[in-house]
């Protein structure tokens, strides 16, 4: 990428962050700026006071002893310089750190909020490790950059400007000569910054890959241990760790180059100042105090200049991380409310699928669904059956708008679901999926997920209907037992019963069941089937099932093949037809 383009991009990122996230804290920023000015002025005043201290006290006191009377004034002034500098630095550091932490917290909340609006396909494109890295690692790099920049750049820059003013006051010609080195230093700093910014992208990317690797290993730890793959996973994670390590080492090596370069240049400049100053004093054009004041101002200016160089390195790493975060914030949700979207209000909805075509990837000529026309009658049970990959779960996922149709329309009570608010649509749906999610919270909280204001009595009632109350009551703390990450304390069947209880408690008019009893043994399945039949009454229900024994009582059974409807009707009618459904039913793996 051309250097000008990199510079423009960095400026764009910084301006966007300032406009969006710094603006709410402008008042606090002005207060901090006030203390920065005091601190910078105190430092510059100290450099200026060195001239009278040296000329009037240290040199002139021998010939003029009464000059000792000025000790209190000059000594007290120097003390006040350090006092105000110290206090002002403390106050502006506290204030700026508070602002920077608030800015980063705002960014983290915005990033997470944005992720919550994204469609399911987004989370398939970006693994969880990548997304977690954006919120934690990338934003933490930004935290350091924002904190260092806000706290250090303002104070260092103001101090540098005022000290340069002192240098010009003492000897403007020497100041011009001395400052000629600054553009060279600035050029080196800019070059280092560009390399660090590019390197930052690689560091954050590799860190995200490391997190993704670790998460996948921890989530599949049972398989890792069962197949004896511990050493293989150690090697894989070690490779990712080593990659991050060497990138960080490279970043430190590049960032540290500025220190020896600056030190050598300053040493050369000081050597020149002393030679020039000595000749000026000998010629009577300068006093020893004036030269010392100039040297002090230059030496003090070197410190903020060095800080600015280091801060630039930190800033460029932060800009690289910020660019990655902002790129994700700029990805618009593919599924969102229309400006005039209406609320869904229904008690017994009719769902229609009209000429539905759906493709997961429009770049690949492979349709998951092709010309689907289907009516889910109000208050009735519709079941989808077919071989794996026939499109059953895809149809189920289109109704809550986890995906939008490629063409055609899905209507509820005659209203296209794209004309409804997503929140009201999903509020009217209860879902039991074969992919069960159990949160690291109490049993009650897991059952009440999606119904946070539910009464405990209703939670227990839902658990009893789902045949979950018995095993819950046997837990150490009953309904207040924490279930661990992804329900590690539960069996597969127990997880499914918690999931079914969650749907029962939601009491929504649309019920979606995706292999709802797949993880249950025959005894538990028999217990839950009766509860599910009760739950289905009066609700528009769509069931996806492989066990055809569980859907024989459905009002309509729809048979899918390669994304098309090939048969539909009742169980009895389809058996008599002796078509695809009959073949599925008679196969051994579908027998009851």
C-alpha cells in the first residue's frame, strides 16, 4: 500500500474515532487540557529560571554577596515549578485515563451490540475466536493506544512547544540550527510507525487465529482425549503461540529502533550546542546562564520528543487494531428491519411459503430450496421429513429470519415477514433445536432464557411438562444449580429437556421443533411426546424429524427431496401412496 494511502487511512481512522467516541467527553478533555498547559508551562518555566540562577546566584554571588537575598525567590520559584508540574501531571493523567477507558468501553459495547444484530451467516463467516479477539484483544490494543495517546501526546506536545519557545528566547539562531534535526527524527518516526501499523494487522490476525484454535480445542476436548490427539493439539497450539510471539518480538525490535537513533542525534546536537555556545560566551554574545538555560530547554524538549516517538509507535499499533474493529462495524446486517416495519400480533397464525427459492451462497449454483409452496395451517402441526440435506432445517430457519429467502415470500397472516419487526416476529416463536445451547448459569435462568420475567412457579411447571423436574430436583441446589459451560454437568437428554422446558415457558403461538427428541432415550421420549402434544395444541407447529414415529399424528407431513416438495399429506395417506414417504418409513433406521 502506498505511503500516502496508509497515512490517509490512519488519519481517517483517528478522525472517525475522535468524532464518534471522543466527542461526548469534550468537556472532560478541556479540563484535562487545562492541567496539561499548567504542567507544560511549569516545565518550561524551570528551564527559563536556570539563567538567573546561574548568572545571578552561582556566578555573580562571589562578586556581589547581596545576591544571596534572591535565593528564596528563585529557589521558591523552582520549587513551585516542580510542585505545579507534578500536581498538574497527576490530575490530567487521571482525567485522560478516565476518558480513554470510557472510550474503549464504548467501543467494546458498540462492537458487541453490532454483533448481536448480525445474521446467522455472519457468524458462519467469522468463527467465534475471531469475534472474541476483536472485542478483547484488538480493543485492548486500542485501549493502550488511546490511553497512552490521550495522556501523553497532549502534555508532551505542549511541553515541547513551550520549551522550543524558551530556546528561541535564549538564542533564535542556535534554535533554528538545533531544530533542523527534528524533521529527520520525525521522518524516522513516521517510517517506523508505518511498519508497525502493517505489523499490527498481522499480530491481531495471528492472535485471533490463536484464540480460535484454543476455543476449538477446549470445545472438543472429549474428542481430543478420546482419540489420543493431545500431542497433535499441543503442536498445533504451540505453532500458533510461536507465530504470535515472533510477531510481537519483531514489533518491539522495530519500535525500539527510534531510541538509539534519537540518542545519537541528540548527542551530536548537544556537542554542537556546547561548541557554539562556548564561542558565543567567549565573544561576549551569551552568558553561561543563557547557554545553560538553552541546553536545559533542549534536554527537557528531548524527553517529550522521545515520548512522542514511542507514543507514535503505540498509536500506530492501535490504529491497526482499530481498523480491524471498524471494518467489522462497517459490515451492515444483511437482515434488518424496514423503516416502516410493523409489529406482529397474532394468537393463531397461518404461515405461507410462496415460491421460495434459497441459496446459501449465491456465487455457487446450488439451491438449498427450489420453488417451495407450502401452507402451515393455523393451530395445526406440519412435519418435514426427508434425507439429510433435503432442506428441512433450511425451511425452519427461514421462518424466524435467521436467513432471508433468495426469492419468493414467507407470510404470516398474509403479511410478508420482511415487513415485520424482527423482534416481534421472534417473540412469537419458540424454538427447540437439535443444536442445544446451555448457558453457564442456573437451571432456572436457563429455562427462563427469553422469558426473563417468568415466575418461579411457571418455570417449575414448564420443567415438569418437559419431564425435567425429576433430575433437576436431584441436583445439589435444585433449580439454583449452575450448569457450567455449555451444560457440562448435564447429559445430552437432560440438555434437550431443559431446551424443551424453555420453549414451553415461552408459550409462543408458533412452535418450531428441530429434532426435539433426538437426544432422548425411548423412555424419556415417551414422557416428552405427550407434553409436546399438549404444547402443540392451538399452536402453529413445524416439526423437523428423522424419527417418523414421532410425527405420525401430524396434520400434514411434507416430504422433501433435494430442496423440493415431492409429497405431502397425512401419515395414513402417504403410506397408502407407497411413494417416497413409505420408503423412508419402511427403512430400518426410521422404524419405531
